[in-house]
């Protein structure tokens, strides 16, 4: 595995970073700025980055998981309040089911997960309605789920009406309870267990990338504050205890970045089971690190860090949602243990 980014990947990161620096929220108050959010959404739509996993030649994705993760990481760094994870994972499902791409200019599509967010929602044979939680629903009108069909799965689509911020203030979710669904028009391929495992590996790698970006954003925010906030006539960043906290946070974020990069590489390179194992291990590491890093950012801010106006809690809240999507630390450690023959569930559905 060559971890050096290509010139194209460097340019992609720079472009994503510019978009975030220009249009992502810089304060809690800016989360309510509809004009800014609309500009961010328009810019992301125009970039075409939501279509990175749509099919190109031979039904291969237009871009690699590593390149998709680069965008996810930068959006996480800036706590960007525009849909990316949901539409990207929906596009991957469409590609694997040999379904047509979503109509150009249509509302973003997302995915329907189990109530605990640990896997894709599954409609059992004979059911006429589906339930679950749609994630990243800003502007979304529909969500994709699985319908069991013999020893495989068909893709179905359910309507989504809005959504509301939960813990994460930047990516709303919507709980669907007994809503009607229909087969996804144009889907010509039934998905098998290997497809679901490979999709889950990609999904986990993108949530890892988002967690890495969220950690980077939290560390940057805390370091900036530590250089400006003074006590006893000097910046608090000159205090050894604060330096140690920030150094530990930086090291944790860098470790998470390395394992997340491996997971993204594995998603397109290794067999589905191996890729899912790598992604689950990365998710367990990144989720555990992200909470510690984001809580450190709150702590460095002192008393102001526990107020609504401090942006540190926005990073922490975003980390909470990314931790839950496709399973938290325990769920993914179970996947790793199961893959290595020690028991548990590892099919990517839970």
C-alpha cells in the first residue's frame, strides 16, 4: 500500500478544504444562516462530489474510496452542514444494484438504517411497510433500504419528509415508522451478502474519515483558542498541562487518520470480508479517539467550552452521530472478533 497521495488527490483535498473554509459554519450562530447553508449546498452540488461512487466504465466507481474519504474528512473538519454521507452511500447501493443514477437536479437521496443505526434497514418478506432512521436528510426526499428476497436482497425506496437535528446539529435525521415503500425503479441486480459487506466497509471507512476530520477541526479550534486566551498575562497554550492535552489529542487524531486511510484503501482493494474487518477495526479506533479528542477541545476552552456559543460542542455532537452510524466501538469490535473466527455477527447488516 502506497500511502502517498497522488497529485489529483492533493488537488481534491485542497479544493474540498477551500470549500469548507469559505462556506462551512464558523460559529454556532451561523448554523442558522440559511443563505450560507444554501451556498454551501450549491457549491457541493456543483462540485459533483456526491457522485464520486456512481458507475463509470465497467460499473467501477467514478472515484476510489480513498478519494471519497478525502472529501468526507474535509467536510468533517469544517462541520459542513450539507448532505454528503447519505447521498454517497445511496449512490453506492444504486451502483451495486445496477440501478440508474438518481435523476440530475433531484433532491439528495439517503439511506435508511436500523433504529440503532448499526446497519441497513431490512424489510422482511411479506412486509408492506418499513421502519428505521434515515441519516443526513437535509433536503432529502427518499431513502434506500433492503428487502429480503430469497437468499439475497432487493433495493427499495421509502419517502422521507424532512428531518430534525439530533445530537448532530449539522446533519439532521428522520425516524420512519411504518412508511410505505416500493421497489427501486430500474434496479436489475439482486444484492448478496458480499455486496452488503463491501458496502458496509465503504460506509464505515467514510464515517471514519468524517471522525478524523471532526477531530482535526476540534484540535484546530482548541489550539487557536489556546493561543488567544490569556491567564496571568500569558496565553494558556504556554502552560505545560494544556500543551500535553493538545499533544495527546493531536497524536490520537493522527493515529486515527492512518487507520482510516487503510480502511478506505481496503474498501476497494481487499475481498469484502477483509475490507469489512479493516473498516470495523478502524471504526472502533476512530470512534473511541474522537470522543476523547473532542472532549479535550471542550476542556481546553474551560468554562466557555460548556456554553452553547462555543463551537467545540458542534464537533463533539458530530462525532457522536458518526460514531453511531454503522455501529459504535462495541459493535465493530464484535465484527472484528467474528471475522477472525471467534463468534459474533459480521455480515454487515448489524
